[in-house]
C-alpha cells in the first residue's frame, strides 16, 4: 500500500471485495497507521459490509414478495 496516490488507492479499492479491504485495513492498523488511509479503508469496508448485510436481511422478504407477485399474476 505504500506509494499509492489517492487516485490509485480509490481505483484499487473499487476492485476489492470485503475481505480484501478488511485485510488492507488491518495491515494499515498494524503498520504505518496513516489516519487518512485508515479512514478511507474503513469507509470502503463499511460500505461493502453494509451492502452484504442489507442483501442478507432482504433476501427472505424479497423472495416472499416475488412469490406473492407470481400468485397475483396467476389469478
């Protein structure tokens, strides 16, 4: 992660999954502890985590809604 410009860091972050970003965050915590980098990594990690958690929470209600819609169309 050393010597990355903000643009390079942001481009890289968009291609990483939740675990990879968390690994980078933990590495930065154990390493250089640059506040701006820690903040950006945490920001990206929480976005990815929130998206995953939201998908998990909505999975059952969305499936139920799809079944209801299908039953309505069958009438």
